[in-house]
């Protein structure tokens, strides 16, 4: 496994845990449960991608210096 895969395995549950405290259903209209879940999924994947790439790039740049 690559380091990015390991980072995804570690970061994704942390992002899900952090987003669990936000009540996303209040942002959406009534009876829009599936759209709220889809938004939650997209937000989770996006944040995981950004955080993993940040840590990965940070580790690459610190090895060079």
C-alpha cells in the first residue's frame, strides 16, 4: 500500500466523525433527505482528498529541505 492509501484510510473516518456534528438536514428543504446525504458524501470525499493531499505534499516538501 502506498502512503496516500494509508492516509485516506486514516483521514476519511476522521472527516466523517467531524462532519457528524453538523446537522446538514437543516440546510436543505423538507423531504430532501437523499440530496442531503449525497451532499454529505461529496463533502466528505472532497475534504478527505484535500486533507490527504495537503499532508502528502507537506511530507514531500519537508523531505527535500
